[in-house]
C-alpha cells in the first residue's frame, strides 16, 4: 500500500511540475503577445521610452522562443484584420476557411510575405510600430528557432528520462514549438465564431466565454473591435481583462504611459 501511495503521489507531482512549466511558457508567451505585439505594436495603447521598448521587444523574443512573431508583420496584419474584419481581405477570418489549419496556413503565407518584405502593405497600415532589425533577423532564423526547440525537448527529456515522468508529456512539445501561432489561431478562430456579442460591429466578432481567462483577455474580440484602442478589453461588470491591471501598475510606476489611464 505504501508503495502504491508513493507511486500515486509521484505521478501527481510529475503532472504538477509539467503543468507549471507548460503554463509558465503559455502565459509568458501570451502576455508579451497581447501586451507588446497587440496592444503596443499594433494599436499604440501606451507609450514608453526606448529602453523599455527594447526590453519588452527582447522579452517577447525570449518567451515566444521558437515561435517568435515579428512585431512589424504582426502589426500590419492586425491592422488589416480590423480594417477588413470578416471580409475576404481579412488575413485570418475563420469564415473563409474550412478549418483552423487552412486559416493558419494562409495567415503564415501572408505573415512571411511581410517579414521578408516581398509585399508592401497599404499606406494606412504602415509605420508607428517598433522595429529592431538585428533581433528580428535572429528571431526569424531557423537556427534560433531550432535552438529554442531543442531546449524544450531537453527539458521534457530530463523530466521523462531522468525523473521518470510519463513519455506522454512529449505530446505537449508541438504546442511549445508553435506557441505564438497557436495563440493566434485560438483567438482568430474562436473569437469570430463562438460566444456572445455586446456590440454590433458589422462583423462576426464574439466574446468567447468561459475560456477567455486562458487567453488573457484576447477573446473579448467583440469588445475589442468596438473599442480597438482601449487598453481594457473587458466592458461589462462580469468581464475581466487580466492584462489591464498590469498595464495600470506599469503606468503608475512610469514604465508606460497609457493612452487612457482610466479606460
């Protein structure tokens, strides 16, 4: 019996450790995607000095790792998404694709065109986004992406082979490899197909509940499309955007300056 209890407790501990590592990567990657790429690069919901801009830029690269998303390309595509929401010119509306994978593939093609500058965006989508040529080049390098991927494999290999955790945990690795695109796919697919609407935006944007807490407020798509420059994505009493209090704290300590500190 004591051996059984020891094994059971060990299995529980292994699940907890793996989940801590997985969700640490999930939420840190997602935080910098919504905070830096979305709210800053795309919408300029706040201003900051060059030191903090570079710091947030690097942290986005570090925590997104193998799935680092270029801020310029991200901003251009997101601005297109708002201007052409759920029309044929929207780069990732789920209403023009048979499944989420075909949507992700098309999004990747458009994204790569902007990263490699094979296509010029319309004038209304250009400019006022952060750029760091050196880090963009490093972050988009297959060598860099592979190094991050190998680090994730090394961590899981240690858990499995050194600590005796279940090999089933290796199935989480593809999510680590593609964390940024996975976040984007969840938001763009679910946020324009499932949920409720507070506002009529002339598109299919929804507030997807109850899973928005896993996406740090990004699934309040209907609210965001109504007020695209508001730093608080929650608009009703029962809605909560967990990133907004963090931004308010940064505002209070003068790291950033919110466009509307009380919005």
